[in-house]
C-alpha cells in the first residue's frame, strides 16, 4: 500500500483492522475506554496558541533555542 495513494477502501480496512486489534488486545470494554480517551476536543487551538505566545519576541524564541541545542 503506497501512502500517497490510500483509497477510501484502504482506510476502511485500516479502521476495521485497528478496531479488531484493539478488541483482541483490550477486550470490548477496554477498546471502548481507549476510544473514549480520544475526542475531537473543543475550542480553537489557533486562537488559544496565539494568545499563549502573544508576548513572545523573536529574541525570546532565539534564546530558548540556544538552551535546547
């Protein structure tokens, strides 16, 4: 399967096989609990991120990079 040409059918097979693997490994209750851990979330990530870094300057970012490398 070429990742550049995944079809709807391929995605359905991946979904089906993935659910089967979860059920086989975790049982039906564990599978459901695992799936419930992942949600679409809420809010606006872009807006929240912009608010979080609104006061960060390029110099702040460059200094932060220097501590990482």
